C-alpha cells in the first residue's frame, strides 16, 4: 500500500497516541489538541480500513492491528532518531538530557562530573533536578536517575547502587559529643525529610523500644535536611550517598548505632519502547563505574589556603589529589 506523503504526519501522531494510549497526553506531547490527534488517527484508520483503537468511556486501548502498526512505527521512528543523532554527532557535540533528584545531584553526581566531561568532551549535559517522576516523551529527558524499587511501568531500569541510613549530626551540636548509644540520640533535636524510612524505622533496627520521639524539624528535600544538620539544627537520619561529602569534610559526624539498609536503590532509567540514546548508554556505563567508588571526590584546595604552606612556596604548591 502506498502511504501518501500527506498521511505520514498521521503516523507520527498515531505513534505518540499508541505510546501513551491516551489522546490527551499525546496531544500535550505534540502541542496539538486532543481532537486533532483523534482526527489524524481516524484518517489513518480510514486509509488502512482497520480499527487501530478501541474507544471506551475510560479512554482508548490498542487493537491487535493497532499494536502491530505501533510496533512498526516506533521501530521506524527510533531508527530515524538514531541516524539523526549520529549525523548530529558527526557535526560536533551531542546533547544529553538527564533528570535526577536534587540531593543525589548535589552530593554525589556533580562532584564526579569533571571526570565524565574530561573523558567525553563532545557530550553536553542538560541536568534537571526535582522529586516529581518526569515523563519520558519526545520533548523530555533521555535518561533519568531514580531512587526507588527498580521497576516502573514503561521504563527499562539499570541498577546503580544500594543505599543505607545512619544518624549524623554537626560536631558542634550541643549534646552530640555525649551520645554513647542509640537510645541517647532521642535526647537531641531531630531533623527529618519526606523519605518513607525514618527515625522510627532506624530506632527499631537499633533495638530501641518504647521511645517517645520529640516533634521534629521536617524538610521536603534530603539536601536541605543535611544542610540543616550541618548548621546545628539537629541530628539527621542520612542516606550514605548524600551524607558522604559532609562526613569527609567533617561538617557532620556519624553518631553511634547501626546502618539500616534502605528499601530503595538508585537506578538509571529510560523508555522501554526504544533503545537508549547513544550518549545515554555511555553515561549509564560511566555511572555504573562511579557507583563502585565509595568516596566522593573533593575539589582541590587553592595553594594559598593550604595549612602550613610558607608564603614563598604557595604558588607552586601541588594540587590536592582527586
């Protein structure tokens, strides 16, 4: 069958509608109206003389014929996208859009990025942070780094690293130096965030029962909770990968008690219906390598700030090891 050029846009609209199985979501992605999406789909159905979607009160679902066409259209569009990416890379740089949590970006990813950009100077990163689950549509990110159970509908997930929780506090927090056992921590002001696992879970894992916990200072972001603890607001229950740079700089100290294995881990994710962007595949491999390194890189200290360095030698002082 000869698909007239005028109908090729309808195939692109159909592929988006099939991916979402929702005309309104497809319309939002394509910057069209839902009625325009419906018009394109009906035009394609009329040409092919088949029903591609079953319409019902709750929305639409693909028919068997619709699924066949969706698979073919998705594969064709992915091939075109891959060729376009390769042509773009030949001309110079390639863009990689990544979304992740602010806490992981600030405390774990950003300190490591100099190693990535040095190894891959032609990849330009666009990093977006937030706690909302970003939609992976044509105008969205190429890759996400998520903290969760490891399975999300419509996404392929690559495990990066597990996590654990333990109590921390500023060395200057009144009473922190006198903490001798986990139960004593309840005497300190406590800081919490919106994570599913919290202080009650940790005290239970530490074998402490019958505690009446004080009213806590609450923050929506783990980074804010860590910073509040650094400034002496209270003791915080920290995720290892968020707390490590603060511990290395001695801005926080670890308080007595066990590490509680976190229910969730970190994963790199991308849409399951298409192969990862070539730059995304490179980034995933690099993330897996970096996940094996427990220490967070620290920026080199300027020579003039090195302690004990004579003034006449500061200009030639070596850089701090990375």
